[in-house]
């Protein structure tokens, strides 16, 4: 009888140890993937300095104006050259190298603290260049839209399509811009669907910038990725009528 009780205890001990091993393994895997996900985007010094600068500027800026949010394509957009005649002021909240996750992280400082009446958003090209999955990009877009809905429910949001790239950028960055452009077109289709779902305006800049081969026109960019004055003029011509209302 005593021998049987010992076997039962052994079974119990083995079960407990097995459970602990499984629990530790599962926890380790969860922590691993949490760290991997966290590591998918790291803020640069430029990003941090810009966000800090925005926070300082906010104290002297008016609420209810127009805010442009995005990456370097927005960062390099000389808004005063194109929108100075609007009734509302335009504030540039573009940060070179930014991605969808970066926009999520800075929405409070870059956008909500100024309670804008209109937001112009273009983001995603760096996500594509860095090889982010479309699932992750779409999830981040939805988070951005949900945060805007929660914090600025009456704001007018104008979501610009991600723009194409050309072979000049392929040479300098070593990326397959043909593949990138295919991904960007797919992303733009999903952005349009999300804008319809959330009741915001989608502005399709992409087809206005491509050449006969489907690449970013060389006369609109000096490096195959960013827009020059000619490119910004087209962006302005499509967007400005919405901001004048």
C-alpha cells in the first residue's frame, strides 16, 4: 500500500514539473515574440529630436489648424510655399525615416495636443522599404484611425496614397522598386477601403505621378523616392481644393 502511494506522488511531481516546464516554455516564446515585435521599429535621434521640437512648438501654435503628418516626403514639403493663402495655418509634422508605428507613438504630441480641424496623412513608404508585412502595416493604419476617432472624432482626415518609386532609388538603395510599387499599390487599395469604413477622404496621388512604365516620373523626383517642386505642385493641386472648403 505504501509503495502505491509513492508512485502516485511521483506521478503528481512529474505532472507538476511537466506543467512548469510547459508554462516556462510558453512564457519564453511569448516574451521572445514580444521583444521581436518591439524591435521591429526603433526611434532614431532625428525622430526623437523632432518629436521633442514639436512639443516645444505646440505651446506657441494655434489650435484648430491643419496638420500634415508623415515621413521625409512630408518633412521636405515646403507648406508655406503652397498653402500660405489658406485661412488656416498648416503645421508640418513630417519626420524623415518615419513609419506607421512611429506615427502611432507620436500622435499625441504631433497631432492631438493641437486639436486640428484637418489632418493630412501620408505614411508607409519606409515600412515597405524595410520589409514590413502588409498585415503589420494594415494593423498600424487601423490603430492610427482608431486613435484619431477616439481623440479627434470630428476632425477631417485626408489620407494620401503612398507614392511610387523609380529606378534611381533602386540603384541607390539596392531595393526592388518594381516589387515595392506592387506592394504600395496593394496598400493603397486597403487604405482606400479603411477611409471608406471610417468616413474619411482618400486622395489617390499615385496615378498622377507615374510614367508609362508605372514608375515615379523622373521629372517629379531627384532621387527616385522624394518629390521635388514639380511633384509637390501636383500633390498641392489635388489636395488644396479640400483644404479651402
